[in-house]
C-alpha cells in the first residue's frame, strides 16, 4: 500500500502528534488516498479499486479506516 494524504490542525495539536502524545481525532484532519498493488491472487481485487481513508494516531502509530469508493 502506498498513499498520499493531508494532515492539518493547530500548531499545538500537530506538535503533540509529533511528540507521540494521544490527541482527540476530532481536533485535527487526517485523510488519505491509498493505492494497493499485490500479486496475491486472493487480494488481486485490491489492484482495481479506488479507496479513501480517515486516520488518527493511537499509541504512537497511525490507524486508518479505509473505504472503497463505489
């Protein structure tokens, strides 16, 4: 998976995110447009779809909900 995205918020919130602090996801904007590439036959359908995602950080790691655009 590779993606482009946008993350924005107040300088205070972005600073807290960059320090790995837990921040309410409603206090900033994080959206992604992932693209998938796989040679696995069972997952090949991912190569042919468009997706968008909503993200936040939890425990210092990014967490995404990814949705297929129909």
